[in-house]
C-alpha cells in the first residue's frame, strides 16, 4: 500500500509494508514482544500488528513506535526519505 509522506514541502510515496517490516525488525532487535512495545508506546496490540503489517499508515503512530524503540523515524522509513 502506498501513502504520502511530506518532506521539505514535497510529498513522497511511502511503502508502508516495508516500513512495517523495518518496525518489526527494530522491535525484534531489542527483544521486545508486541505486547511490550504496545505498553511502552501506548498503542494497542492490534495497532502494533497493523503497523508491522503495513496496514496502519498513521504517521503519529509510527512516531510513537520509533520513540519507544529509541530509533529515529527516518530509520523506519528507510530510503523513503
């Protein structure tokens, strides 16, 4: 699924499935379960799953996940920015 992300006043296409895969990899790299991440960032278990599956395209949710994982949002966006 493609979505737009605004950077420097321009919209770029975002591949949310790839972003979700990077989020899952970052979560697994620090040893968090989905439940631990959900608790840490204040989202529901189902919302974390939706992000990791590329179904939740809410940029605010992605920012909360990045903060909880202590990684920059840019890392989760990968080459998208």
